C-alpha cells in the first residue's frame, strides 16, 4: 500500500469517527431537551367534572350561579333539577320596559317619592321590539354593561352572549297561579348590580305584558308592580328544550 493510499484511508477513518461523535452528541441533547420540556396534559384527562367544563364553555353566569348554588338548573337540558319540577325564580318586583329612541334605551328613571321605575325599549339585544304590543321581558345582562363584548360576563344574556334571546318564559304574581302569563326574552337589563345573587332573579317587562297583570291605578301610574313575581324558562317538563336556559 503506497503512502497516498494510507493517507486517504486515515482521512476517511477520521471523518467517520467525527460523524459518529457528532451524531451521539445530538442524540444526548435531544434526550435532555425531552426531559426538561414541561409535560403537556391530555385535554381529556382533567380532574374537573365534564359538566363543569361544559358549563364554563357554553353557559351564562346565571346558569353557573344556579348550578353552583343548587347543583342543578331549573328547566335546563343538561342539568335539570329533579326535586320540585315547578320551582320558579322569584323577583321582588317588576318594572316596565318602555319605548323611546334607541340611544336612550337603557336610561332608568327613579322617583324616590313613589318608587316608580321605568326602563326604555327600542332596538334591544335580541332585535327591535314594540313594548306596547309585544309581551316580553328583560333579564339580567351580567357583570359588564348591557352591550358587553365578552359573553363570559353575560348574566342571562348580553350583546355578545345572546343565546337566550327569544326563549319563552312563564311569569306570574307570586302565589297567584291564575295570573300566569307567557312571554319571550327580548332584552337585557343590568339592574345596576354585578351580583348574580341579585341580578339572576330580576325581571322587567314590556307595557303589553304589564297590562296583562291587571295593575292597580297606582301600579299603572308608577309603572311598577311592587309585589313579588315568580318566573322561569318554559321547559320545566323537558318537552320544550328550545326554551331551556343557557
């Protein structure tokens, strides 16, 4: 074997040794990186109950409030209450949704002398409506403004989370089942509260619905029925899931 052949052989051997060394070093670095990388949990492997996870993603603050408080939600599809199927929600009083220009829609008027309250309608969260001819209600809009852009702040509804729009509810004077009326969710009101324990129970109504409760002369004058009302989404028997609350 001549000198040039030996030299070529040694060169090839050195190149092979270097290649093996580099490959081994890269493998070690990859193994270390894998050990140091934070573990990524399987999204399905969560300790939260599936119903809670679904609720957080799909339901309103009021739905979650009642689910946490009672362990169920009256009239709901996925977490209905199995106790008293007719248990309603109680509101301390019911005010009026009036009809004025849209830019005044959420003005609320107080008369501290006689306790009168009114709220003005127009182009609501669920679309335009005529409160003098349509029987409808206004439910809590949540912890932000009525026109909130975040659906996670919706009480029963807001501009960004309006899945409860158009759903049918029943409402009656408390302990007077003969006064029951059916109406639709037309709008959201903030009721000047950010507390679900207050807001989720409140309800105001259009003048058309108000008149169906045969208000007294004083109630008609003040546009306020100061006695308690009970109401709920109209799916207590589970036969009308399209009215189930979100």
